[in-house]
C-alpha cells in the first residue's frame, strides 16, 4: 500500500551505531554483581543484554567489589556482542555511589530498581548527564530503563516512561511486585496476569519497549510457555535471572521461518486483493483486513531485523 508506515519500526531500527536497537533486545539477563566468574562467563548465555545487578543480587558488603569490576567487564561484554547493562539501587539508597563507579565503564543501559515516580527517573537522568560530561561520554548515549516493582509504580508507568528522553524501555518485576500486592506466587503466573497486561499497554502508549518480568522458577519448558504467553500479549522482550533461560527466550521471541513465510503470503494476498479493489481476502480460512496486514508487515520487518542483528 502506498505510503504505508510501520509505526513500531522506530523502536526496531533507531539506536546508536553498533548497538542492538531497543525492539530487538529479546533477553535481559540479571547477573550477581560481585561474582566475577559468573559475570565473565555470561556472554555464553547468548542474552542480548547482560546486566550487572547491584541491588538484591549483590550483598551490601560486596557492592564496592562489584563496582570495581565495571570498567573492564562492560568492555568484555560488548566485545562478545552483548549490550552492557547495570542495575543500580535507587539514588536515595546506594544508587548514587553505584552510578559514580559504574559510569567509568560506560554502560549502554542503566536500570534502576524500585522506580515508583517520574521524579526518580528525572533525578537519574540528571545524575547520568553529569557523569557523561565529567567522563567525556557522548552526551545522551546512556539509556535508562526504570524497573517498576510496585503497585504505586505500575499505575504511573506511562509517566515514568515519559519522564526522560533517555528511557528506551521499562521493566516490570515479578517477585517484588507479587510481594507488594500480597499475591501468592505460582508457576502459571496468573497472579501477575493483570500487571503484565497493564504494564504492556502503558509502555506501548508511552512509545517505549516493555520488558516482561523474569520467570523465577526452573524448567526450560515452563519458561518457554511463559515467554510464549508474553509474546501473544505483545511483548518483544523478557528478563531472566537464570542464564539458561536466555536462549529459550530468544527463540520464543524470534519469528520462525514458517511464521515469516505465512506473513509474506498474507501480505501478498492482501495487496493483490487491494489491487483488484477488494477490502479483504480469505487466507487459510482467516479474513485478512488492514490490521492483520499491518501485523504481518511488522512480523516480517522484525524477523529481517533480528536476522541481521544476530549475524
């Protein structure tokens, strides 16, 4: 169709040079911040984004040790083809000390835990801006990903996402969110169904990528099912706390050859129908209209972009 534009492509293709674009970062792996062996072995997980976690995964007494790893660690991760991320504590806690140390490593993405207000994001932006200037890092190159972990944060997600132009994505928690709600955790995750749906809607409305909560149980089949549920909702990214889960998430969140081929058939059939003056077409028993056509175009674009990024 002449003039057709893919509204979501800006989240797929717009990113600093040589950095995987936000919409193509399928797996976000949290790693214990002071465990040197685990951190340096992390690229083997094939996660798109590796995250040195300085909050719950790093005991307070080991945070100075963890911070000292940043400068070398992030370069190793980038050399292996992953984005280098770090999750700092809230600035009102130990986050200021975290940030001052880890910015020397020039992280691609800074995540911050327990974000419940847009003011927290604005304060983080100001702090990152100051460190970029002091360290002569390209201004604005450090992305922010607020972590929403409470009911108070959930109902302000769109405000949080729009609080800074640095925000490229937001991430929703599982365990902390469930604890805040007083929900009983289960492998099926039904207790977080509303949270995950609402979070996706708010992030989409704000124009940022929504990162689904981690599956915090063991079992490859279970995490695959959880990731598939997220994909059907509309998620293109999911976090993880188990290295073995990263490749499973990547597989589930990547269109298959069969899915891409079917999407191309839908696109061809619809365009041929439109050329004949028809408003829709039947393909394999499904009526293909404009929304279906647009979805197929997005799937094809995503499959091609991921194939290029994964080379």
